[in-house]
């Protein structure tokens, strides 16, 4: 099966991810992890953790001529996919069509994670990240599906806050197997402070979520149910092959655990209180 992203053919999803990394969200460092864990402990002991949130989304479409065009129908479907994933946990995403930004800039369109193009584009186009989720779409550097900033980065670098999505991953886009809008669910998961379920493999600190089994590495494609796959030997449960924070195809992603939802609300309470309802 061929995986076509950004008009380039990859022989397999593994080849695509090897070449392009897929999600470029960076791994938090040990200092950030320790600091965040301490804050979470305080929120939990205080008993003041939030339990509902409304998150307005501002779509910012960076285009190169006709490339990167996103339709109103795609925006509406993307919001629906986000709400399907999150609303049962009390998180609602809203969208105001009058807030949409379209801009033509070939350099920004090909932005890479951490590049000057990303910095310049966000500086020019972002809205107050305390009141809105800045949701950028672009063509991105080769092989990338998207990336996000973490909530603990907001204070130090507010203009960079938000998610960046390969335009073709929005519902109805051309990113085969990644065009149901689940990349946005995954990246928004990072924006809410979740890590990959395979974070650290079997040896390190994991994703700090008690009910996602540690597993050695990402899962790809459409792994079958009823097998352990690459779950670590210390785990009694199978690898979380349907979790949004894994790397499986869009069609296969449909799960957050209660432990992940708890951490989302820890982070909203600590870093993004303005969204709490
Ligand atoms: Zn990711």
C-alpha cells in the first residue's frame, strides 16, 4: 500500500514515519516533567480540579496559491471530529466562521517544526492563546502530519501556542489513512498536555498515565485486536492500539482513557483556566 502525503509517495507508513517523523511534537525534558508533576500533585490534593471546558477554535490557513485550501465544510467536520473525541468528557470545541484567517505565503506554507517560518507566521497570525486555540493548517516540511505546543510552554512563549496541522489531514483531505481529522485530535491531546502512549518505551518514565499500558514503540496501520502487540512485559494489558495518542491510522483511533482525561483537566486547571466552564 502506498502512502501519499504532500503529493509525495511513500512505500509504507513505516517509511513515511521514518522519513518524516509524523508528529513532531517534542518530548518534554526531565525538568519540565518534574515541575509539571509537582503542580499536578498540588491540584489533586487541593480538590479544585476543573471538569468541563469550552474551547473556541480559530482556523488559520496558510496557503501557497491554490495549495492548502480548506473549505467551510472541512472546518465544520473537523470541529465535529474533535467534539466526537472529547465531548463525552466535558470538553466542547466551538467555531466562529468570522474568525477564519486565510493567508498566501509560500515560505510559511512549507514551515518546519521550530523554524523561523513557524515563528514568523505565528507572530503575525496568532490570537490571544488564553482565550482561543490557534489552529494552523499548512503544507509543512516533508512527511510531517503536525505538531503542538504543550500547556507548560504557554507562559514562556505565548505567541507559539497552538496546533499546526498538515492541511491534507483535515476531513476529506488527501493524506491517505490520515484524512479523517484524527491528527487534530492527537495534536490537541498534546496541546492539553498528553504525551504519546509509547513515550519512553519500556524503560523510562512513560506517559505518566496509569491506565495506558506502556509499550515499546508506536503502533502503525490497523493492528488487530486481541494481541499484545508491543506491550511491555511488565504490563498485564495489551498495547493501546486504539488510543488517540498512538500512531495508528485515523480509522483505528477512537479512545482516550480516564487517566488521560484526568491529566487533561489537571493541565487545564494549572495552565489554561480561562477555558474551564
Ligand atoms: Zn504526537
